[in-house]
C-alpha cells in the first residue's frame, strides 16, 4: 500500500505543503516592517541628538577650559612685541609719568640660560617650559631692566617657583640681558642691583635692574630702581595673564 493511502483522516497535506503558508509570509513581512521602523526611529533620534550636540553653545566648563588653554598658550601664540611692549609706563615718587623703552628681545628661550644656576634647579624641577627675556631702559636711559616671562605647566607650579625668585636682591635670579651696540650693551650680571617678581596663572614675570653702563652693584639698590622694577613687572604680567572674552567661533579658540 502506498504512503498516501495510509495517511490518517484529517491529516492530509495541504496543497503546496512544501512552501510557507500565506500567514507565515505575512508574519515575516510584518516583522521586517517593524524592525525597519525601529531602525529608522533610532536613526532619527541619533540624528536629533547629534544635531543638538553640534549646534548647542559651549557649556560653562567648556568655556572655562577654552579660556585657560588660550591664556596658557600666549607665550607661543602672541608676537614677542605683544608680550614685551615697545613702551611701558611708570612713575617715580611724585614725578610725572615716564616711559621705559624696549632695547631688544632675546631669542634664547631656554630656562637654563635665563637664570642663575641655583635658581634654574628650582625652575626646571617644577616643569619650566620657557623663559622669554627683554631689556628696557628708563626714560633717562641711565637704568636698565631685564624683564623675563617664565612659563610653567600650571598655576600651582608657577606659584611654587615664584617663591624662589629674589626680592630686592640681585640674585640668584633672572640673568641680565645686554644688547651689543645699544646703551645697555654693558648691562651684565655683575651690574644687577635689585629685582622683583610676580605670578599669575602659569606665568612668573621677574625683572632685574641696574645701571645701563654696567657699573657694579652698590651696597643697596637705588630708590628709583626699587620703584621702577615692580612697575615694569606688572606692565608685562597684567596683559599676559588677564583672561580674554571667550570667542568660540574664532580660529585660535577651542571650545
């Protein structure tokens, strides 16, 4: 007897039983549509979130980080003539305001050549990145002042290093920077008489001063020098360490 003949009643195969039924095909199509719809929803949500992220303004934390990064990079991005202005105002006693004029800007920015050896160890141990120097003459051109911008990785390192700079003493501190052919050509380390330093952010601005003609240090600094030096320090440090308004659309800002 053939197999077809012994098939139990009610169990006969449906016509075309080797293929999926119409209901099964509908179920598969429905599942595919649901999956596609879910994927489309995910893509739409992701697109909305991405668009919101790209078009939103910077958060306060991002603005603060951008401001700190811009300030810390000024020793690289600012022209040397902006860090050390051609003229710096000062006042001595009750006299009228006067102007110190820049003689020149040094090209050697190594920390180890900008200061006396005893001070260099304190600077490099705190991560000194660069030391920029320029020399100024007072209005009468009798006094020379070398101003230095010493750069550190962060404010804490700069603050710790600032404590090692001498105050109203010639050294060990910033080295004098003479310029051959100028009035300050003889202003060397032996002529240093007084000094000053101040710190803000990652910067320490220090200065050392003496007679422009190179005469040796006296027993005590001149009163004029003691007044002049801190004012030139502030004149350089103020603009350099003052945060600027954050402009996220400008090229130099990273917000």
